[in-house]
């Protein structure tokens, strides 16, 4: 699917200021942008490639979650606590390197995140068994992982998110401890996009795939390796933003500390 990204001709002018700038047009960035827009923020999403997608569009597209409508239809009684417990079964010799708190975030947030994806048009087949999970929890996106991007892009555009592809974020501009702009490299030269409320940087490395992937040029603070479902995290971060920037307009917030 080709994304209908804005051309430079219709790009926002350099003087435009957004409440929130999201860097990265994969599943995580699109989720963050949609949620920030739902809070009434003026949102700009920047993607370095010619089209949205990132590794979300390459993925297998399985989502492991408890308490889904799909489980309910099959009469499967499940809980985030059981999901969290079963995940430890994957650790083996690496158990000491696991982060149980982060695992808890994933397990607790998945039921809501799964419903959020359904609300935005994403459809799943399943749940399928996924040992050592004690219950069938693996939901496979239909028809393939590109569907995450197709549906979330549609939702973002419908909501009024401004999307600019071909814009690689190269620097975060911080003044007095506040993030005020993001510098980008584009085919037409350098551009600066201004932010009032902060920014999400969503390019990530997953623990599972890091050995096979080139390290992305992550702007801002490096968050280290983590394997929490990034869509979950994006929604949580957007909710946190709601608490910190309400109303959106005119608020200049400190960049998130992690
Ligand atoms: C082969 C494969 C199979 C996978 N299978 C599964 C699976 O079945 N289930 C599962 O849960 N996970 C799976 N994953 C992991 C999952 O795909 C990722 O964790 C998830 O898609 C990451 O989403 P994201 O939005 O953070 O990153 P991405 O989808 O990679 O999006 C990041 C975006 O940021 C853009 N970007 C990067 N740097 C900049 C910059 N400087 N300026 C502007 N834009 C920038 C990138 O071009 C990209 O579009 C798989 C991954 C791979 C590679």
C-alpha cells in the first residue's frame, strides 16, 4: 500500500507550531498521534521514509493478549496476571535479565490496547495456542501486518493528524530544558518543526530482533533495549501527556524523562 504522504508543496509552513510532534510512522507513532489528536492537540507526525510502516509493516503481526472478545467468544477465562506469569516461561537462562515490572505493563495494558486496535478497524484471527502460555492468547492480524498501518493511517488522517514523510528527524531543539522544535533532513534541505507540548520518539529496537536489525538513528534519549509492545506504550504515553498538557494549546512541557 502506498501512503499518501504530504508532498513538500503541501507541507505545513516552517512557521507552523504543533502541540505534539511524533517522530516515526510505525504502529507506535501512529497510535501516539491518534491519541494526542483525540485530546485536541495539533499533531505532526514525521516519518523518514517515503511511506509509513516501519518494522510494524514487516512484522508477523501476532498480538498476545488476555481478556479479548475473541477469547470470550471461545469461552476462555483469562487474566493479565496469568498472562504476566506465563511470559516468564519464555525466559529460560535469560530469566535474570527480564524486567518483571515492564512485563507487568505489557500484560496489564494489552486488553485495552487490543480493544483500541479493534476500534480503529484492525481485525484478528484467533486466539491460537502459544506455549508456554497456558491459554490461547495469540491473535494474528488479518490479512497481514500492513493492516496495522492501513487502518491507523486512515484513522490518523481522519482525525486530522498532519503527516509528513521523507523527513528524518536529526536533532531535538531544547531551550531552557524544554523541547521546542525538531530539526529534520528532507530531500529539499533542512527544516525545523516547532512543538509546544513535547514529542514522542517512537523508533525502537526490540530485544527479539535487535541482532538482525540495523540500529535506527533514534533521536533524543536512547531508551535501551526493551520488548514491551510499543503500541501499548504509545497509548500509555499519550494518556500521560493528557495529564501533563491539558488543555494542549499553549503548553510547553518538559521532554519526558525515562
Ligand atoms: C520480521 C519481524 C517480525 C516481527 N513480528 C512481530 C510479531 O509477530 N508480534 C509483535 O508484537 N512484534 C513483532 N515484531 C516487532 C514489531 O514489529 C516491532 O516491535 C514494532 O513494529 C515496532 O513498532 P514501532 O512503531 O516502535 O517501530 P517501527 O514500526 O519500526 O516504526 C518506527 C518508524 O520510525 C521511523 N524513523 C526512524 N528513525 C527516524 C527519524 N530519525 N526520523 C523520522 N522517522 C524515523 C522509521 O522509518 C519507522 O517507520 C516483529 C519485527 C520484525 C522485524
